């Protein structure tokens, strides 16, 4: 199968490309930088230097690759700029879908998130709607996610991977990353998440398991699917464990959470055969320490 990976040098994409190649597919990947293009080529894939916010360049790249499926792993998180990432979700996704249409592609696997669900008790399944009543600034994020998913769904088959919080190599939660810097009190740390050890429930997924899900989703049915581990957990449980792994001090536990901070369930993904190597953040965090 010919596969086009948009965002092939990001935290997920850099692990995904060799997986897709090893599975026997013909892969074309994009990066905004020349160095990224060369990294893709070193993985036995075709690398293209493309800015996904440049609609014409992206259309040309996708049409030249003539893929059978497009994988959307586009983000703009390096500067911890929520507005820039929202623009990528809106404009980058629009450009990618229009390029796919021009190339005659009918299937897309798109990166979404699992913390945009409406408030409720207990972790969310995919039937829960997105949080249309959210106040700002959360409303801007949810709106961008909704736009991403609705735009992707213009293609005949759109598998929407609602990832949990990504940890592991290349993520904010890696050793030496933005989360550790924020916990350590670095005033220059740029991090969009929370460092409060409260009752807010989150779901995590190791970045390698996220990449594995994108590979598996090449032949999954249409629609959203949560890609999270088996243990949604409140911050007062997972945060001290991660802080210990990273070698930084953990904040004292406090009470309270927002009603939307509920985590998500992975039963649907597991029913399709996805089996995360790290089924819980407990072992995943420890493995991250051992790797580093």
C-alpha cells in the first residue's frame, strides 16, 4: 500500500514511519525542514520538505506521491503555542484533505485527542459528544479539534485517533522535557499542560503505542477511537510517579477537578486488536526512566 504520512518527523511520526515501512508499505513522509526530509529518507521512505500550511505545495506533494491512504500527524507544539497548534488543526487539516481529494484518496487516519469530551462522570467512550459548552480558553481548543475531525470526515473513510496524553521520546513528558522543567520551576519552560496534583483524571498513551495504533488503523472502520492506556488516573496519583521518574520534585496533592477532566476508555481500540505494549502509565513511566 502507498502511504503518505504528513508530519513524519514529529513524536509519533518519527516512530510510525519505520513501522509502516517494516510492514511492507511504500511510504512518503513530510517535514517542514531539510534535515527532517533527510531523516525520513534514512528510514527507507521518500522524504519531502513541505509546509502543510502552504496548500499548493502540499497538494503537489500528495498528488506526486499518489497514496492510497493519508496519515495525518500534523501538530505545531514545539513552542507550546495553543493558537499555532489550533491553526494547524484547522488549516493544516483542510489543506491535507483538499490535497487528498485532488489525488483521489478516500481514506485518512487522523490524529485527534481524547480530552475534548463533554463533562461527565467516569472515563469517556467514543459515543460521548465533544464539549460544545466549554468556556474559553478550552472552547478554542475543542473547536479546533471539532474542525479537524469534521474536515477529515469529508473523505469516504476517516479514522480519528483520539490519543491520550503522549509520553515517551520526543514528548513534553520525556526526561529533560517541558513538563520536567515546569515542575522544577524553570520560568522559561513552555508547557500547555497542568502541573497540579489534584483530582483531574487523565489518560496517557506511550508514543510508540500511539504510532502502533496509526499503523493498525490503516484498515480500521470509519469513526473516532480512543487510543489510551488501560488506567485513567487522577493527577495526585500519576504526577508524583512521573516526577520521581524524571528526578524532579512533585507538588503537594490538592483537591478538585473540572468536570471534563475525566479520562477515556480504550475498549473499542482493543476490540479491533490494538494491544499497547505499555498498558498502564505505571510501567510506561518506569520504562521511560530505564531508556533514558
